[in-house]
């Protein structure tokens, strides 16, 4: 839950890097809250006739739109990619698959052009070549 709150605190932060845990925990809690709000909308009768989006779930979706995009961009930065790669999601099916692969990929070791590694692992290597 801390990752979810941290993403909301960085409301429109598109710079820097986000760990896999930060991105996926945010996605998990965001999905759970969305489903609960859809159910509540249906129970109290505030859902649309032709859609699953109701008043509460719609307001929530608008409220977390920018934080969701921000954490996605920071996650792409963590893998060494430009944040503009999020636009690939508009390619039906293949774009979503590629974006999922990017978000489950491991971080770029050490610093990259988007900032220091959020895992705290430096780029220094010892005599064996292992990261220390």
C-alpha cells in the first residue's frame, strides 16, 4: 500500500525512475479499487446504462489518470527507455503486449540518463565483475 500512496504523492512526476514493485503494486491496488468502485456504482445505481463506468469509478479513473501515466513513464525510464514508449499501447494487442514486457523487465543497472537506480545498486563492480 505504501507504493500506491507514494505514486499518488508524486502526482505528476514524469522524471526519474520507478522500480517494478512500485509500478506493479500501484497497478494492483488501482485495479482492486476500480473493481470495488464499479461494484458500488452498480449497487447504488450510479452506473451508466450502456457502460460499466459509473459516477464513482469515473471520478476515480480521472483522479488517478496522471499518477498512472507518471508511474508508467518512470517505469519505462527505469528500463532505459523513453517515456514516449507508452504511446505503443495504442497499437491494438501487440502494443499492450510490448508494454507489459517493458514493465516486467529488470532495471538498468546503475545510473542511466533518467537518474540513479531506485534499487540503490550502484554501477561499481568489483574485481570479479559482480555488482557490489
